[in-house]
C-alpha cells in the first residue's frame, strides 16, 4: 500500500511552463507523464490539477511496490488513465510489469482526491 500528497500550488509552480494546448510540454512533465496521460490532461478543465493527481498516483504506486523493485523507477512506467467508467486505472508497462508479475501482483487499485490546496492518491497492490 502507498499514499502520496501533492501540494497543488507547488505542483503548479513546477509545471508553470506546461500549456495544455502545446504539443511539447515542459521538461518535468515530459519525463514524468506518458503521451496518453498528457492527452487525457489536455481534455480537462484544469490540466495541471489532473496531472497532479496522476503524479500522486505514480508516487503512491512507487511506495507500494518499492520493496519489489531492484532497479531504478521510471515514473512513466506507471501509467494512470481514466477507465471507461471514469475512475483512475493503473496500466503497468515494461520491466515494471514483469517485476509485479514475479512478485504475484496482478493489479493495483488507486483512488485520487482533490481539495483546494492538495491532491492525494492511495495505491493498493493486489
């Protein structure tokens, strides 16, 4: 299980160069989010708040599975997209998916909540 809390004002400051209408995001955004996550963010009223939630998910997933990983952790390996029903859904990619499988983890459940100043995510590896 992992949890993460993101200060929304600080996240906005870090991503101040991010413009949802631009094809090329700022460096932090580019090295943290997948193209599919960025595409979903661009469709949101507040793309930065949406990405803050996805960042919190990535950090919570890392905390949930860090004991299972021996290698570095690329945040883009944890892709969090909207399921058809609207809730966030983690897609495990590449070497990270193999690590999960070898540890017996078949899925990761996540929940994200947004408040005025903070975004929080919880991840449960099953």
